[in-house]
C-alpha cells in the first residue's frame, strides 16, 4: 500500500533536492526512498525505475528553466532580453547543479514530452532573435553558440574547474558581452 501523501510530484521534488545536494549521478532509488521514509517498492507506484526518474528530473529542470527564462524576459526586449534570459539560464544552472546535470540528458530521453518541455523556451529565444532582425538560419546557429557557451560555462563553474582567482562573475559578463557583440554582426544578414 502506498504511503499517504506520496505522489509523483513529491518524489520528483525530493529527487531534485537530492540531485542538487548529493549529485545527479549518486541518486539511487534506495537513497530516494530512504529520504522519503518509504520502502523502495513504494516508489514504483509513481515511477517505473531509475531511467524514468532521470527522465522526470530532466523534464522538471527544463520546465523550471523555461519558467525562469520567461520571467526574465518580461518587460525587456532586444539585447536586454537576450542578456536577461542568458543570465537566467546561467543562474539556474549554477544554483541547481544536480538538476542541470539531469537536463543534459535531454537527447537520451528525446520524445514528444521532452520536445514540449523545451518548445516554449526555444520559441522565446527565436522571438528575441527575430526582433533583432536575425534570419531563422542564423538564429539556429546562434542558439547553438549560446547554448554551448551557457552549458559549458555552467559546467565549468559547477565542477569548480576555474582555478584562476579572477572573478568568475566578471568572466561570465565579459563572455556574454563578447557573444552579444558578435550577434550584432548578424543583424539583417541571410
């Protein structure tokens, strides 16, 4: 019999907390069950197994990030909006390192549900680029460029890979300014 109050949302939220505390790679169904004060079989009333849990964490992260980036873009436009959504992505990824690691498994779990979880987010970015008079084809390339920068920078920060004592925040801001300056060269080009 399932424990009263235990539902899929509670399980995923607890798994997200554990991912951020202990690391995404360290989550096991036993660890999750222990943290919820249930027996591991109780989890199977809500999830199918560890792969399903990882997929749910990936979706949870992308949905949360979509919400954060959408909020960041409210009342700003153009390059201010681009900078705001980039900063929002970076802050979410570095403040939620375990969930962010789960999000990187997007292609492993790619299906309609995963596509829907990222659809609004990418639509937002396309809208920002379109207001800057950047072609669809160049938008596709620039999205890959920004995604590579944001994910790579966040991974380096999360793994404490920057050994130089120079301010990481300043490095992020300078890098973002360089990207935005480069983006401006694509305005009005096919």
